[in-house]
């Protein structure tokens, strides 16, 4: 599950393996190995991945089926606008 989530998230950001590797200061081969399920990221790298993709480690590990975003600290008007954008994308 982790390998698929890394691939899906990387692809959704429009990043190549090289671009993700640069953001994490690792090699492209490491990213490739993760995505091919040859090796697993360290706990530290798992946390870095969750930060860079703005997802929980539980989501990366497949423990929660859905991704979520935090709207903590945003004004109510902004939150309602974000919800409307999400609904518009779902209905396309």
C-alpha cells in the first residue's frame, strides 16, 4: 500500500521521481525502490513524505482510506469557499 500511495501522491503533484528525490535529498533510485516495493522508507523519511505531501502517516501506510486536509486556523468564509471548490471538482 505504501508504494502505491507514494506513486499516486507523487504523480498527483506532477513530480517525477527525480523531483521528489531532490525535495527529500535522496536518490531517484531510492524513490524508485519505494514505488516498486523493493525497500521501505525509514520512519524519519516517512514523516518527511507526510509533510511534503501534506498527508498523515496513517494515510501513507494505508491505515486510513481517505486523505484529508487541515483547515485549522482559517476563517469560516475561507473554509466554505474551499468546501465549494472541492464539491465542484467532485461533480466534474
